[in-house]
């Protein structure tokens, strides 16, 4: 998924000037944008955004899966700290399906909660994915408005074993996918992206009219299988339905940026576009994107699963045509947005994000590692151009035998393993400058290997010595907590009868 964040601070640029912020978060791969080398060049607006702003070539998500990444973005903390992981199985990728009991804990401080202290109005458009039970509602965690869904647009379901996913307008559901918000699985037609676009334009207009600083989190899901696009975009891409969806997203981003310019607030609005995980190659080729030269995709801690497209845009402040090799993370959007608003990050907890403003505005490079987690296990670490794998695993032989493949056509012997392989004592080391595809591990006997591993091992020891894991939120599932009777269902006649509560340990095969 790709993320766009619109957010702005008070009194940062000039006295009495408000800076708003926007984050666009989508599910797209590093190689899906023309600016990153996609050969069909079907993203002219995002490419223009990059030409007018700064391209981050070494930008990462915090998890190779959607909901832990979103929790990390909004808390500035690794999923292992904020609770978005499971201990049911070692190194399992766990997300928030309908029957999950957990969600974002009250103890976590989310970015919109903190921005409210600086007078911001906050809106989320699209997928929340941090828990769907009432206590996890985004308006209970700092957002003032919401149009979108707590889960992804899977379905249609039969309303007896599983209810269709609700779409919310603020506190109450406005309907359900496939019933009130149509998605044609045969043609891929749905007008949801157009609805999400209009919501963004209207929100920005309203805040500008009242001179109100705002934070917009535009987290749409058109490129998440089952992929969809509006009628006017269907059949227009060389890349099939997935490309149609990308083209509509690109068009929407262009309209949002143009709207900011027409309202005269583009120089007071910081915008960031990125993704919540790599392209889902399990859905390829028809509904999967491109991770460019990188190995594997979503669900894995290889580069294709966690290195993301990323663009920062702030006319009049970010020099046009900039390219940065700063090691960045979606968690940095937390710290950077707070910095824009003139706020300090919370001091009572470990924050993993860093403030990117010195990078974006002054071209600095900040030395920091990237930690690649899969569930409760630290799988790999990057420092500089070196990446050490302490564990390797794509998915099990059993799953692979059923046709589930996170690395189609990309098998690398001893690397893309189908059993969980531990390399703690002799990590697999890659130089990502010479070998971005992680195909050629460095020789254990080389001096280069020994120096790089010694440095990274020190970073790992320091990290683990201070790590306090959060209470795992993704361990327990119960059919009774699914979206049977969301708030507002009575008015719409959409309430369904829940089954008896029967909590069980969630099963996470990968």
C-alpha cells in the first residue's frame, strides 16, 4: 500500500503561517512508479511529484505486512514494541482480520492524538486496519473524521459465517462493501478511489477556508487484491487491471496536489507518498505489482518485501529534483510530522522514527540502522550498504506446494529458504550497492565480511539489550467479534446476529 501524509505545523515557516501535512499510504511496489524505472511510464503525476520534490531510494516499511506497518507509521514504533505481532508461531506475519480480538492499545500515542495539541484537525481516508472493535475506532485515537473501512475489501461474504466489511462515515457505518459500495470482481470496476479522492478534496477545502492546520492520512487500497479501478480507468494500462488501479491512484494524487496549489496552500503543506509493504507477488502477474530489482515481495524481509517507493513534496522548501540515499522508515513520518508541528516526540517510550527534516531541507545524511522484523523475530539488519540476515524464510514447503509463492521466479539457493534457517552465528551478508537483488552473499572468510558483521552485530546487541516487547495484540481470534453489528447498523437495518463467543489462538501459516 502507498501512504500520503498531509500535515502541517504552526509558525514553522513564517510567523502566522500554518503548515499542514499529508501522507499517502498505498500498497505498491518500489518498481511501480515511472520515477523508479517502471518501463510503461504510467504514473506521470507521481513522477512530477518526484521531479518537484525529493525521491527516497532507500526507504523502508516497518513490517512486510499491512497492519503492523500502519501501526508503526502512526506510533513511530516498531510493531514488536506497539503490540502488532503474534507469539503464536515463530516469525509469523500477523495482520488484523475480521475475527482478531486485539488492536491498537490505549497505551500507544498516535500521531493524530499528538497533533491535536498543536491545534490540528485530523482525517483518515481509507483503510484503518488497527483493530475494528469499538475501543480501536480511529476517532478514539486522535482522528476527527473518517471515511473508509477498518479492514480490507475482501468478500463478498454470506453474512452467516462472515459479514461483509463495513465502510464508516466518522463514528457510524455508512454501509458495507459489495452491498452498498459495489466492487465487481469480474470486471474489477469500483468507484471507491473516486469517493476517497473527493473526500480528500473536500476536507482540504474545508480546512483551508477556516485557516485550520490539518493532517490527512490517505490510505486507500485499490492496489490490494482484489484490485479495482473506476470505469474510466479500466483497460487503459499496459499492465492490466493492476496498472489501471495504479493509473487512477496517480491521477488522484495529481488532483490533490493541484488542489493544494489552486487553494494557495501548497507551500504550507508537507506531503509524503509511500507504501505499507512491497508489492504482493503472490497476486502476480495479474494483480501484483513490481518490486523492481529487489528480491521477493510482501510477507518477506528481503528487499522486495520492505523497501518502498517514497516521495517528499513541499514546494518552496524542498529543492526540486532531489534524490536522497538516507535510510528512511515509515516510522520517520511520525517524528517528522511532529517536528513540522513544532512538537517533541513522547519522552516516556522508545521512538524508532527519526526527524527527516534535516535530510529533506538540508541534504544531510543521518547514520541509523534499519531493523527487518517478521513477527517476533529480528530477521535482518541494514547498516550503510550492508545487510545481514540473521534468519531467512520465505514460506513453508507445505504452502509453497499449494502454489503460494512470495518469490515467484526468484529462487536464490540458501537465501529464499522454505524452512526457517538461523544464521545468528554466521549471518548472510549482502552489499546492497553492488547486489541490490541479494543474490550473492559475501564470503565468510573475507575481511569485508568480518568488519561489516562486527559493526552490525554491535547494533543488534545494543538494540536487543534495550528492547521491551509490547503485549502481543494479534494472538487471539473469535468469530463473535467480527463486523456483525458495527455502530450505526441499526439505522441502516444492517445489523447481523453474532455467534457465541469462542476465542481461539489465531492460526498464522506465514
